[in-house]
């Protein structure tokens, strides 16, 4: 786990299981000995997506952690695959707040369904 990450997440009210998912994702991202780097990166994002589909984390937690991981890669000039970039599109279409949701935006169920279908098509993780 990234030092201080647990404190920041708990301050935002995330459940311990969500912290465990982030720790698991971080371990996958750091383990470049099992596969090529691109595969490891896809697996990290895939594990996070699977956690959403399996109900281990909520839509808002998925969005927050996906974007945090995506920005970490972007800010450190680590290329993501086109598969991860496509998944970003689903996250970008998600709006957790029903008051702000516009036509074409995904709600929690829509995000979970879109990510589930995406995982089935791309076999990430």
C-alpha cells in the first residue's frame, strides 16, 4: 500500500475492503516480474474493474481509485494500453450524483454493467 493512502481513504469514508482492493491493485502494478509491463498494468486496472463487478467496491470508489491509478500512470509517463484507455471512456461517462447526471451518463448499475461487459470482451486481469 502507498504510505498514507489508508489515512486519506479512511478520511473519505471508504470501507476497509476498498482499502484491501487498492492494496491488491498496487501489488499487481508493482510486480513486473510475472509478465511484460503492459500486461501488469492491464492486470492492475483489471483487478480494480473486477472488484467493482464483484461488488467489493462501490461505483464512486471505483471511479476515484481508477482515476487515481490512471493519473499515477499518466503523471509518471507510463503508457497505458488502448484497452485501459477504452475503459477510461466508461469511467468518464459515469456520474455518481443523480442530480448532476445528464443524458448518456452512466449511473452505478450502468457503470457496473459496462465494466462487466468490457471485462468479458477484453479479459483484463
